[in-house]
């Protein structure tokens, strides 16, 4: 504080000294992990239909061109997403005595992971996996099938068929949820309405549908999933059997 009263008074009215400007915060570098995180965020909050390279870049606070140093295209993001989900899949040690139960457990895990992110199973359809985690799960499924005595070509085709069913099931469930949220409720039939429509069909044209309407629409989604998965698994027979 200055000794002279005038200087002290002047100091009280003086503008505070400008503080040294803090250096601008450095942006986090764009990485494959951050791209995958952002893509999952988009799917979780907006659905798979909203997933574009431009949208992922916006979540990361950058431009699309920044992503192309790390990814090739949108299909590359799809592969990363499925790899991220499959990293959570636990694979059992193949047991020849319980191979069907083991496969059901693995595919149920995959189903549940898909259902957490609306429509994400579309990323697994018609795609050739390159992610090491996706390949790890595929290797584990193949090992279980082979341990069960399934011939290699049959095991490979069965793995494809089972994976396709699980992806399609999860996609259908996502579409049903989306329709219930956004479309005119008059077009979404509940169980009772569907039963009423089936039983009201002309008996001469739809005798079986009308007579067995309750059975045709029975069961929950998980009930039907377990049934179809069991149907596929039980159709497989060991090469020596």
C-alpha cells in the first residue's frame, strides 16, 4: 500500500491489473476409443438411425474430416461398435456335455447387449467383422460348436444362422419400441386387440387362425426368443450322432 494518502486513494480507484491470460485448454485428441464412445452415445440417446459420421464428430466437438484419420467410413464405426459390445461377452470353457446350454448363454448375452442400444444390431448385419473382440466371440462360439461334435462346415453355417437370428430379433424389438413411441397409437395393437381381430376373422376363410388365435399370439418376446434359439440348437446333431 503506498504511504502517500493521495496515492492510496488513487490505488483504490485504479483498475485492477489485468491477470495473465490462462492458456487455452488443449482439446483432447481424437482417438478410436473416443469415436466409439461418441457413437455409442448417439445410439443410446437418439437411436441407430441417427448415427452418422457428422453426428459423431459433433458429439466430439470437431469436424468429420478429423475422424477420417482414424476410421475409413461409417461401416468402420459399425465394426467398432459391435466390437465394443462383444468385449462384454463372457465365453465359457467349451464343455462337450453342455454345449447347447453354453451357446444359449452366449447368444442371450449378445441379445441383451443389442437391446441396450436401439437398433444397433443393424451394425452386425451383412458385415464382415474385423474387430478383435468380435472375432474373439466368433472363435469362442465356433469352439463350443466343435466341442459338441458338430462338423466344421455345419458349425460355421450354424454360427452364421444363430447370429443372424439374434441380430434380427433385437432389431425387431427395437423397431416395435420405436413404433410405440412415435407412431399413431391407433396403429399399435395390444394383445387383447390382436386377439379380438383374429377371432373376428371369417371362419370360412381363416378357420385355423380363428380357432387358435390365443396360441398364435401367446408368449413374451423372451419366451419366443428362447423357443427359436432352442429350435435352432436342437436341430444340430454331432457328426458321430
